[in-house]
């Protein structure tokens, strides 16, 4: 074997390796082509207009006019302005002793403390914009500097250079573990004498920032790995830091920023001498500008909490069964043996034994009952401190709480009721000496009488009814807000007797309050109660002058019929109640007896044969009299493009004709979503791109077209937006995101997040509005309306019950229908039924035993029939789902699913097509036609059709990377052949020479 | 006989042998890991098995083109395995758990490294003298 021969062998091996790499790489990239194209900003189809060029094909106009570079700059500028405004109005001033904030002009020298100042939490790990990681992102340090503060760089740089890192959930190759529970705070030994000596020159303020981080698939820990305590509690390293600051005696003021979407336990603020505390949530890429402006007083904070801040984060009854207290089936082995699906998706359950008593609805109701001495409210059950339950001990800050640099007086002027409209007039007066705005929170109490007690209709002692926000009021200035509330939101769902919504008989109270607790005290005052206290335990009187009261008769009929359609609204989820299967399995929390009904331990469930059958899913079976495939016309091209369907009713017969043009493979191909769908030129269907993110749609502008390649804006997280209590900002967020989608060529964005903060530990609480279903309902409406008005579909997610990240895939969520309809489902109702969002995404979870996407009661009965939804129903992600509960494809399509999220390689479409053809199942084909119809209806009526007319031709555009990869394959194949040839020739020569 | 056989072998032969060891380790690790995480790709197993067989044959009968074929098999196994796990890499980089299993990235990479080692050793052996 000669040297030459070896050389050619080696080179042939190299080129073979490169050839294989190119081939597999191309195959992989084709499988993820949608994602690759989106990342590279490539659209795979373009329009060629051949008809009347004067025809107006702008069906939805951008608010910025023509899509061009100049207008995009205006849009980007407006998104930054909006982001700052949201944070400015969403940040919540929790404590401000002796007017420590805002800082005076002379207080400019600041020492930033806490590792989070060097590692700010802009948002938790999730989908959407990552703009905060770009040059356009602004951190706390930069924002403060820009605002004129002088910062202790010695300590700041030490933080920046420290190896300490808060856990993000990213995989750690060294430890082979997830870093999700890493607190990321410095050990006290980090603060050397040299570092401490730097404090003296920056001693006006110690500005401490603490963060708590969860994320998608990452629940915060009920008991963490470090100290075995709640991840939301103050940890030793944080205590040491606070002690160091306090004991140094150097700083004139101590201010704490809470950088978290989950409510930290904050009872310690006084103990460590903290002068002021601001909850800033997760500010996104520009929000820290507003934080700096709040600190120096340029902005007067006006945010209000959308969660209750409990002294003990484990004290919510929902934590008994929720989060990491999920259970496996008692007979798990039997269940696993009986079902073929992957174990993880069929093993876990959680029971919402708390019913409607989530967040403030628990704490405030128990408060009223303890004040009125009823329902054993003062018992030790659920008490955090081993003594009688006491509101002021349990709650640090109530729902709706938030201070200002000024004071306001709010006067309930009048209330008028006309049908379902309750018009509330409130006059707000700035009684302080600083200009500012404030939220106007309208609350109500509905009767809890004999009927309710007998039929287990639970009632929150106080419930948010609606809200508004004042303008900026100068000192002494007044403004009257007229807020029209919806009486429907006062109805209760009676799942036992009426099996529908009822208006209870008795006295109703409506009030305006600074927060939920303040409002309840007003109501209690009106009811003549005494010994009222605020959250600090201070005696208060309540303001009965701010209460309006009226009476209602028992009404079981008015809301029995859907207000959106004529469908009867009645029990649909009896099987999701464990007591349906075996009476007494769960005792739901009831205010009739707090002691006797407070959940003591997680509910454990044994599945019987029928339950296992439900859990195993896969309900679809071809019926004996099913239609044949030949009963349908497919592939009959008429030349009618999708543009011809623009504006047609969903039921227009033209849709049938249009769908007849598709082949079966083309129809089933539409079931596979890959952040959009590919073009189908034969039927004039363009390529469609989808965004994904409540706080930023997630895309990069096409630099060659618009002159900038920046990412779309990462707004403050959804919880911050909700905390503004400002519907104008919510509408504006939707409007701006819709315009961003237009520039990014996106037909829809998966937003808003409409799940609730069932426990304080939800890993995605940051991108859901609040702990209150009504708050979610009210916040979702303006955002979705603004999106839909601009032809960009707002796909609310995750419908529904996906209120936790732990075991979210396949977890069986059990509940009673009152809790489900009034709390869990309410946000989705706002986004879909009221705001008419034309897309929605299901949850990974099950309702009872049945996966949301296979659940006919949810997908068909509630969403389509009760809510009148017409549009795209999509599963949550099914990437890699073969062999799991999410691969019940035909069953999901039969329930109402139109698309399967992130089926990168199109496996869903192929599998369903094969089943249709192999079994000659015309019924299944009809279901797939409906799915395609639903989806294409939303596409046809979206801004993505701008520029298309019936004379337009859709032309495929091959992404540049495809010929590049193909070229590499050809090149390496040629080299391979050449080297092998040279090898053979060399060996032949050797033989001849020998 | 074996002594004579080995005496005829040059250092390149031992590189071929090392490639075989890497491939066997890869196969064992893959079979031990993939089924437990529902990610078995029969093509990966087949390509490793075929590569190992060809590798053994090439050690008995030194043949340039066999080494090229071994390289192709090992390379396919390595790249197919890594491509199959794109979802887990996406999760790891995004800091989420959705498309794959971020907690398995360590195993995925270490198995991939074994496979890539086999591939590189097969390539290198092609350049080397394998018989005296």
C-alpha cells in the first residue's frame, strides 16, 4: 500500500464523512424547515399579481401606513415607549416609609446589591422575543446611569466578574443536572473588606435586587434543594446580605427591588430596616428605564398587585394538591400496564380541592368569615403559624395593593343597573402634592345564603368586577371615571342543583377599593361589622359610603343560555370531579366550614377500569356506516385561490368548492403546524408564519427589506401589563404586537397567556395575568381585540387548566365545575368568546382524565357551541410525541383540533392521511376537511392576505440554504468519487509496477 | 498464528482497532440509553452494526474501500443520532422542557462523542499504514 493510496483513502473517508453530514444535515433542516426559515427571515412563497394593479388588496392596514423602513423605525420607537410605559404603570410600590422614594436630587450615589443587579431577570425562559439579550436591551445599571445616578462600580464589577449564576434551567454539563433551583445569590464571604470599603463613597442608597426565576416546564420549588424551604422565601444568603447592609450603618436608605413574576414572601422588610420596596416583575428589554425613573421620581408608580402576597407562600389551599404536590395514581402499576402510552403522560393527577378559593378569594373570604364569626374561619386549619387563622398574619399585601408618591381619594358617585350593564361612576381626587395616576378597582360581594350552602355554591366574599385607570392627576385635581361592568360576572355556577349559572337571591354589594381587602372592609362596614383590620393588623373602619347595595331574586334562567350563542350552558365536566366516580373522594373547600373542609393532604385517586379507559384516550373509531373517501371530491382544481375566500362567511358554499381542490395529502398536511404552514401553490395558499409569545412575538426584521435586523420588542411580562390596571395599555400592547407581526409576515401570535396563578409557584405565572379568573378575562379582551382588529390572530393559550409547569404534560386535573367555569376557564372566555380571538392553543393537561385536545366537552361543546368560536384550535407542542398521549391524532381531530403544534417533520399529516386511505374513512376525511376549513378561514381573514387578489399567483420561493446544502452534497459526492477513483488508480499502478 | 498476524500490522491497524472499540462502546451506550427515553432510531443501530462488521472485516483483510464504508456508517450513526435529538438541544439552549429532554443533553452529547471518535479514528486510519 503506497503513500499515495493511503492519501486517497483518507481523503475519500473525509469527503464521505462530509457527504453524510451534508445529507443528514439537509434532511434535518428540511424537517425543521419552518423553524430554519423563520430564524433566517425567509418566506417560502411570494405573490405575483397579474390582474388589475389598481385593485386595493390591503385588507388590514398597518397603523403606520406602508410597510417600509421609516415606518418600522416609528413602530419600534413606539414599542419601546409602550414597554417603558407598561413598566412605569405596572411596577408596584409596596412599602415607602417616610417617603424614602423618590430619591432626592442630592441622593445620587448608589450601591447596587444582590447578584441579580448583574444578572437581571428580564423574563423567564419561554417562547417569544429575546430582545433583552440584544444591543437594544437596557439593564438596571445602564438605566440608572442614564438617569444620572452614580453607581458603586467596585461592587458592581465584582458581581459581574463573579462565577455565581442564578439557575435558568439550562442544562449543566458538569453536574449533569438542571440548575433550575439555583438561587444565584452570593455567599456572604464574597463581600470582602475591600468591597465593603467601597460602600462609603456610594452610601446614599443601598439598592438591593432579589430575583426568583421559574420558566416553561420549570415550576418553582415548594421545598428547594438548598434550605428545604419555599423558593419564594428569603434565603440565608439574602438574609446575610440584608444583615450586612443593616449592620454596616453606612447607607442612608435601603431600597429593595423584587425582580420576579412569582410573589416572594416579604414579611421581612421591616425586620431588616428596608425603607422602600418596589415590585418590578420582569421588565423585558426596556422596562428598567421606567424602574430608574420611579426611583428618581420622574415617574410616580401606579401599579397594583395581581396576586396576593402571602406571608407564607405555602398557605394557599391550592398548594396542598398543586405544584409539586401532584400525585400518582394509587394503582399506578395497574394503570401503566394497561395503557401503551409513555408513562410520564399518564401517571400524575392534581385535584383542585380549593374550588373557587384561589388567591384573594381564599384569603379575603376567610377574613370576612373570621370577622363575622362564621364557618369556623378562625380555626387552625390552614393557619401558617400553628394558632388561630389570622388575616394580618397570613397576608402581607392583598390583591390590588399598590402605593403611590401621592394619595388619592376615591368616591363612589353612583351606580346604575340596566340589564347586564352596571355603570359605576367614581370620582378620583389627588389629595397629595405629587402628580400621579391610580387604578380604580370595582369589587362586589354576592349573597351566600341557604340555597348556596345547601347546594355547595361557593362565594368569594369579594370579587373583582372591573377596573379603570385615571389620567395623571395634578395635586388637587379630580377626575370622574365611568366604568361599565358586566353583571354576568356576578353569576355563580351551580353544578349541583341548577347545573348552570345562577344569580343568587339576596343582597349584593358593590364598592370601589384600593385593593381587594380594602374593598371588603367597605362592604363589611356597610354590613355593620366591627373589628375590621388592614393587612398590617391595624384597626380600620371601612368606608360604607363607598358601597352600593341592591337585591336580586334567585334567577336560574338568565345565564342558563350562552350569551354568545343560543346553546344551553350546563354541566359538561362531571367526569372531571373525582366524586363522580366515587363519592367522598375529595372534600371541596367550603366557607360553610373552613375547618372541616380545608384540604389536609393531597387527594389520591385509584382508577377503575372505566377511568383507565378514559385515561387511555384514543376515542375515535371508524363507524360501521362511515362515508367512503370516494364520497368526497378531492384534487379537483378550479383555479380558485384562497384570496377568493377573503371575507366570505364560514358557511359559504364556496368553501366546499375551494376545499375540493386539495388532495388528501394537502389537507392532512395542514394539520402539521411548524410555526406556520408551507405554501400550496395549486390552491393559491401562501406560506404562513406564526409568532409565539405573550410578551413579544419572537422574530427578526428582514434587514435587506427594512434596513434593520433587530428582534421584535420584548415587552414587560404579562403580569406587569396586568398590574398596570390600564386597559389602554393592554389595547396598545395588542396593537403594537399586531403591527410587529405585519412586519414579520406573521398571521398570528400565540398570546395572551390566560392561565391563572393557581399557586404562587407556577413557572409561567409571569406570562399569565393574575391569580383571578375575572382579572384574566378583563385583561385579555383589549389585547385580543386590538390584535384581531388588525387581522393578526391572537391565539390564547393554554386552554385550559394548564396552571402549573410540574408534570404539565398529561397531568389529570380534577375539579368541580363551579371552580372550573368561574376561575380556570374565565380568562379563555374573555379572549375567545368576548374578544373573538380566532385562534387558541390547548393545554398539555387533561380535564379530568381526558387530554384537553381530545376533550369534546371542551373543544366542541364549550369552545364552539357555547362560545361560538370559529377558527383555529391547536394542540400544544407535539414534537417528539409519537408514543405518548399526545399522539391520539384522530381522536383529537374528532374533538375539534385543527392543527398539531410543532410537528416539525409533518408526521401527523402523513399518519392521518395513511389512516384515511388505508381504512377508506370518509368520516375522518370530513373531519380533516373541517380542520382545514377552520384554519384556512383564519388565514383568509388575516393581514397575511394583504397584497393577494383572485388574480394573484402564489409562487414558491426556495430558501437559499436548500440549494446550498444540495450543492455541498453534490460537491462531496463528486470528491468522494474522485478520491475513490484516484485510490483505485493508484492501487492499479502499484500492481502494474510490482 | 495470531502473533504472526499482529506482527504484520502497522500502527494504522491499531487505529482501526480503536475505531472498532469506540463504535462498540457507542452501540452499547446507545442501546442502553435510547429505548429508555423513547428515542431509538433503528437506522442508527443498523449503521453502527454494519460499520462494526465492516470494521472487523477490514482488520482481517486490509481494504481501503472498506474503511471508507466504515467511515460512512459511523458518520451516519453519529450525525443521525445528533440530528434526532435536536429538540433536546433546543430545550437546553432555550432553558425550557418541551421539544425534547434537556436533562438528557449530557448523555446525547457523550454518546455522540463516542460515535464521532469512531468516525474520526476510521478517517485517520485511512491515511495511515496498516500493514508492514
